[in-house]
């Protein structure tokens, strides 16, 4: 197959494009990313794969995202010796057209056209080969499996000289494969009738096993029924024994519980007596504590009253000192306030002087900027129009000097013609010139022959003088230089080189002046931001912010002068103003220090007075609280003694102690009786007897339930006829074994024949490895040198690469090496197949990881494949520099 032309309209991002491909050789289709290089090949695949009525995902992907139109693809190609033009439109008004261009022209449309193309593709396009000889952008160089390619198989068969594919061999292998497929899956598992026979035999075996299990299950039920009757009898005997033991344990437990109840009663009486004794002791202790607390409170009241009297004497002495400290603090505050007003007044006058200085600086800056802006405007106006660059003057001077030297040389090397005119005179005219030089009768003239010259002699005689070739070349160079010099002078508006140089010098001087003034302006506005200088330079005006700053400074100064409260004059200068401020600040600082000292003394006196006041208040409050507590405590003690005197309370304590002793003796006797009765042991024996009786009752109930259940199951299985069902299952198993033996014999024969033919086919494939390997190594040595070798597996895939004795697996190679080997493998395959049956080699944006030397060597191999081997190689790329070393490569540039 050969691709001649491909036209796309409204396909993805391509509105309309038509590309012509040469029939053989290398063509580089280059363009920026997303211009539609890969889209062309995808569209060609869709043209061959999808009908016009298809709405498959691959078709919908071709539609532009920004237009509701149907994608259109047309290809002109030669397939099987027939040149056709095939076109389709999808999605919107689907259409299919086919033009057979030769050898017998035809025009077909619709399904008829599709069927005709499908017939050509099935007969002459090897899909395996077409897919394998393409290297996509995302590919790593791996070549798809080639063992199913009929075209390559025939080529390798011929190259190997093995002639493994005799006529009808493929058909025989397909027939055997079909027969093998009726019995086995591709992975060798049984299928079809063979699988059904195996399944039927397995099911029959399972049925026999199940029937046998059911027969054995019936026999087991009878044995279990007898065992259940025996267990029921044993459970009833065990229940009678457990009932007798439970009665004895209940009688012993009742006796033990009576002893335990007597011990519990004694324990309760003893605890009650102990609590009464504890309460009596607590009441006696509380009475003693109340008496002691009342005595302690009376002593504390006396101590607090003594401390209060001492604090009152100290407070009277401190009050006089506090009043003197407050007077000194008030006087210091008045002095400080006066000095502070003096400082503020001095600072105001100093600030007025600073405002005046600031106004002078701003007015000076405004005047300087105004002058610079005017000078810059004048300097810009002084720049000649048009401006002449120094480079133009240099170029004009160079052309002028070269032309002068060349004219001098031409005049010196040109021949001289001496003319002596006769009676009629002679006319001399240079070739190409409009002026003629007339030499009158009896005159002589000297003519330098810088051009071809014609001399008209009398009697219509004409003398032609032609210069040598080197003179013509020199004259042509002179004319060229004259034209270039004229163009330079004309562009600059000058009449000669000297005027041009003067204009260039004037331009340079004016621009230098502008640059110097610009720097002065930027220096004057330094620190004010680049925007202010740019505004003055761009608009050619004084920035309004400078004028506003001068006005603001003048306003502040006027307001300050008007605000002088006392009307006094300003200091003579800034130094005097600063001295006055410093003196006022010193006086204010001393006044503040004196005020601080007075305030500290006042604070100390105030703190001492407050501390004594708090001491007096706390003492008085404490005396009052303690007095109230003493009264309350005495009142409560008198009331309690009236209710129960101290002697009665002591007698009650002795009485309750005697009762506790009596109850303790009674409790000891009850505990001794409980130990003799072994209450805990009786309780444990009763619980054990009850548990044994419960278990005996449960065992008897379980035995009865199992007996009834098994009796029902035996009665049900007796009417199922399990022995007859077992005999039928055995007969069905024998029939299934007979059918399986017959099918298994045929399946084994098909598998043996299939494995034999497959083994021979694999042996034939192994013979293909040699010519394919030789072709690949021949190309590889042109790139890597004589030490290059490859290992190809039975599926014609690249297994490893050997370079100068070092072998590396294909998967471990770098990305650049994989790409290079992938391209060489595709070229080797394309060289082996018949050019008529072959397909184009398409490489999409590869060799991006190759170094410059390998790029050059790969370019030579690609060029030889296109020129020498007659292959059609299509390279798609956005960086055409990669393929610049390919000889005789044709370049097609795509634009958006």
C-alpha cells in the first residue's frame, strides 16, 4: 500500500488541510504541537475502519469541539496495484464515495463503495504489518507481534529458504485448529462435547456416591434408634438417684440456715450497742472541746484589743507627716506644668524655623526640576529629523571608501583608447549609456574604457570594444555598491557622505545632551520614586505633586506664624532655637524629677496611713467577730448543760460500754455454733444436689426427644426405596463412562494432531528469526558500529541488544536506545517484504532522547531506506532539526 494524498476537513482542530506524500523516500511532516500531525494518521485509520453511518467513540472523537459539523476524510492510495480515491463524512449527512483511478476507472458510492474497499483491504492490506510499522508518540519502540503477518511470513520464508508454507498448509492448520477448538479452549481446557461428557461422568459418579450415602444413612438411623432407647433408660435411673440426694441436702440446709439466722441476730444487736457507745463518747468529747474553745476565744479578744490601741497611737503620729508631703507634691506639680508650657513654646518656634527651611528646599527643588524639564524639551527638539544613526554613517562611509577604491582600481586596470578623428569626426558611446562623446575633425581624445564601448566610424563603420569578464564583474560590483550607497543616503535624507556624517554627529550630540539632562532630572528626583521621574520625562511637564508640596509647606509656615500666642519674635536661627529648646527641656526635666521625689514621699506617707487604717479596721472587726462567737458558744454550752449535765453524760458512756461487752460475748457464742453446724458446706452441698437433679431432668428430656425424632426418621426412610435408587445410579454411571471413552478418544487424537502441527509451525517461525535478525543487524551496524548484535525471540520480538560484547535486555535499555532499535526493526521488516505488498513506515515524533551523533547516523539509515530500498517513510515531528541529517528528505510544513 502507498499513501499519495490525505485530505481532512473539520476533523478535531483541523478545519481543512490536504497533504501530498511522495510515492517513496522520506517525507518529514513538521509543525507545532496540536497542529494535527497525529490526527492525520488517526483519521486515515478511521477511514479504513468505520462506516460512514458509525457513531462509535473513535468516530465521535474526530468531531470538532467548537463546531456542529461532520468530520470529512479523503485519501488517495494504491492498494493491490489499484489506485483509488476514497472519502467519507460521518455524523452529519453521512456519505461514502470511491473513485477507482486505474487501471479501469470507476465511481461508486454508499455501501457499494464500502464493500469494494473492504474487499481490497481484506485481499491486499496486511493489518498486522500496518499496525507494527507505526511508532506512536507514547510508544517505547517495542514492535507488535509479527508472527501473524502473512506478507512478512512469506517474505521470511523466501529469505530463509525453508519453504515451510506449502500450498494448503494454512488451511490444514486452520482445520485442525477448528477441530481442536471443539474439544479444547485456547488454554488447553476441555470444552464443548468433551467438557459435557466429562461433566456427565462426574455427575453420574456424584449420583452413585449420593445414593450409596443415603443407603448407609438408613442403616445408621436404625443403630442410632437402639442407642437412643438405651440412653432414655439410663437417664430415668440417674434422675431417681438425684431426687433422693436432693431431699437429704434440703433437710441439712434447713438446719444450717436456722443456726445462721441466730448468728445474724447476735451480730445486729452487737452493732447497735457499739453505735450507741460511740455516740455517747462523741457527745462527751464535744462537750470538752466547747469549754476549751470558749476559753481560747476570750484570751484572743484581749490580745486583739491590745494591738488596736498600739495602732491608734502610730496613726496619730503619721497624719502630720502626710499633710506636709502633700503640700510639697502640689507645689512641684505647679512648677512642672509651667516648665512644660515653656518647652512647648520653644519647640513651636523651632518648628517654624524648620518649616521655613523645608519651604526653601522644596522651592529650590521645584525651580531645578522646572529648569531641567524645559532644557530636556529643548534638547529633544534639537535632535535632527530624521534622526541619523551612527551605524548608518559608518555603513555609508564604508560603502563610499570601498566604491572609491574599486573605481580607482577599475580605472587603473581598464584599457585606454586614443582617438584621432579624421575629417568627419568620430562618435564614442559606452554600452548602456545614453551620452555620446564626439571627437571633432582633426581632434584627439583619450577615452578610459571602463565599460563596453562603441566607436562609430565614417561610412557606417562601427567599432565595438568589449571588456574581459573580470572587468564586467568589477563593474557589476561597482554598480551594486553605488545602489547601496544611494539607498543609505536616500533613507537618511542626505546628499553625500559628509552631510550624512554631520547629521549623525548632530543626532548623537543631541541625544547625549538629552541623556545627561535626564540623568540630572532623575538625580534631582532620586528617592521620590521612579514614577515621578517617568511622569516628568514622559509628559515633559513639571509633576504637579511638587507644586502641591511647595503650596502645602508655605501654608504650614503661614499657619505657624499666625499661631504664635505671645507675639514674640522667632529666634535668630536654628542654632539659637535648638539652644532655647534644650534649656527649656533641662528645666522641665529638673522640675519633673523634683515632682517625682515629692510624689514618692507623698505615696509612702499615704501607704503608711492606709496600712495603719487597715490594721485598725481589721482589729476592730476581729474584736467584734470574736465577741459574737464567745456569746454564741456560752449560750449553746449553758443550754446543753441544762438538758444533760456533765455528770449524766459521763455515766451514759460507762453504761453503753458495759452493754457492748455483753453483746460481744453473745456474738462469740453464735459464731461458735455456726462453725460447728458447717453452714457454708451445707449450702454448697444443697446447690450441687439441685444442679445434679436439673441435669438429670434435662438428660431424660433430651433422650426422649432424640428417641421420638429417630423413630420418625426411620419410619420416613422405610418408604423411600433407597436400594432401588442406588441400582439406577450405578447403571447411569456405566452409560456415562461409555460415552466419555468415545469422546475422549476423539479429543486426544485432535490434541495430538494440533500439537504436532503447532510444533512444526513454531519450528518454521524459528527459521524466520535468522533473516530478520540479519536484516536488523545490518541496519544497526550502520548506527552502532561492527560490535552491534541483537537477540530475537520466536515471536520476532526484540529480546536483547549486544554492543561491543555487552548484552542488555530490551526492557533495561534507555528510552533513546529503545526508540532507535524500534525504528531500525520497522525498517528491517519493511525491507524484507515485497514493496507492492508493503505499507508505509510511520514514525510519530521519535528520537527525542537521542544524542547528536546517533541522530546523524539514524538520519543516514532513514535516508538510505527511502532512496535505496524505495520505502515510503513518513516522519511526524514538531522539531524538524532532529531529521536535518536525512539526505534527500522532503519537508512538508503544517501551519495552524
